[in-house]
């Protein structure tokens, strides 16, 4: 009799355990390990904010001394039209991965083990780059969300599609340290009347990553729904916008934003355990002697950048005179 009771109790308990594990798997997933230095920097403050990143760790010195740092303020009148820039090619697909709350930002880590890779080629790129993560930068106000600015103005947010050079390097960790290692496509977020269906998949997961450094599974994210329909972009050589600020990035900023609803933006802003007050955007950095190129024809007026440049050629009147 006792053996029968124990057997029934064991079956019930194991069934219960299976249910509990199943529920937990849909809520919190395994988070990859983070570098221990990741807790030693923030987006605000005089002791750990952007102004002292270069002093926190010797491997981050370039955050202070680098001449090709990101983000930057895009000045339409300073853009160089390059007719040789071809349209960007992105092999869009539905991807799987985990959405992570690491206190600094929300990051979607893409699983490239079994699914077809999302490859990015052409445009200003000479190699094939494989998408490995998407970062969400945003602020408490609509005017403080994006890292990059256009003519001094910020957008509500900025999605950064980060890809590594899969022809030269084995993974993104190696690529971040080497020339032409990383390509980042920046897509601005604006608030519109209707929501974005792909961003809604993010929004539904925000409530599951409400404790520090937690992850949750996200399956079937359609990358194409997070990209605006445009072939126009701006590009420049820059850096990662978080420590260690490696200057190995080709930045590509698409010329149109995507629109998310007010509800989607509010839920994003209410995601807890983000250790910043205003935004997780690094302040804009000096352009120095870099050139920002574009495939936008200056003769046309676009929705995002209104650029009208008039250039005249005039011979020196003293030429040929004695």
C-alpha cells in the first residue's frame, strides 16, 4: 500500500514539475554570460557616465581618445552625395532568439545555429555581414530617444541592427576588434497612429523581462517589418556606442523611420530595471575629419532630410593674365 501511495505521489510531483518548467521556459530563458566589466559603466553620472568611460578600463581608452567615435549629428548640408553607392541588400527572414534586459538596453540576441542567416551586403559594404543582434535605444521623452541626430534633432528611438563580417571573422566578438568588422543599420523610431506588427512582438515580451539581466524567448520575428521601405541611406565610419567603443563599424542610417504606436512606446518606456533616467543614448561625438556619404540625390527633397545645395564653378579672373 505504501509503495502504491509513493508511486502516485511521484507521478503527480513529476507532472507538476514538468508543468512548472514549461511555464518558466516561456517566461525566462537562459541569458548568455556578460563581461564582468559591463556593470562598471552607465549612461549618466560623473563617476561612470560617458565622460569617464575611457578612464574606467584601459581597454576602453579609445572611448576618450578615438577620433572616429559614434554616434554623430548628421548635418544635411555637409553630406556628400556619392552616386556610386548601390542599394543595400538585406536577406530578410523570420528569426528566433532571446530578448534580453541587461539594465543598459533591451537587446534581441539572434540564434544563428539552425535558422537561415540574415546577410547584409552591397551598399557601402565590400563583404557579407551576418546579423547577430538588434539593440533598442530610447528615452523618456520623444526628443531624447535616438543616439544619432539629424540636424540637431533626436527621434523617439533608434533600432540598431548589428552584423559582423562573416567572410573575414568567425564571430562578432572577433569582428568587433578588427578592421571592417561590424556593420550597423540604424533605423529611427517615430510615434504614429498605428503600431508596427513586428515591434508588437517585442512589446508583448516586455512584461517578461522585468528583473535585472533576464531573457525571454522570441520566435519568428520578421526582420523586414522592422525596416522602412527605402533605398536611401547615409553612411560613415564610426564606432560602437558602448564600451569599449571599438572603431570598427560601418554605420548605415536609413533615411526613413518606422512608426510605432503610442502604446508600444509607453510600454517600452515602462520596462523596469533600466538604470538610466533620461535615455540610453550616448551623447553625439565630434565628426572630426570624417565624411558622411549618401546615395540621396541632393536635387530632391526627402521626408527626413531636406537638402538643397547649390554649387557654382567660377574661374579665377587672374588666371591667364600677366
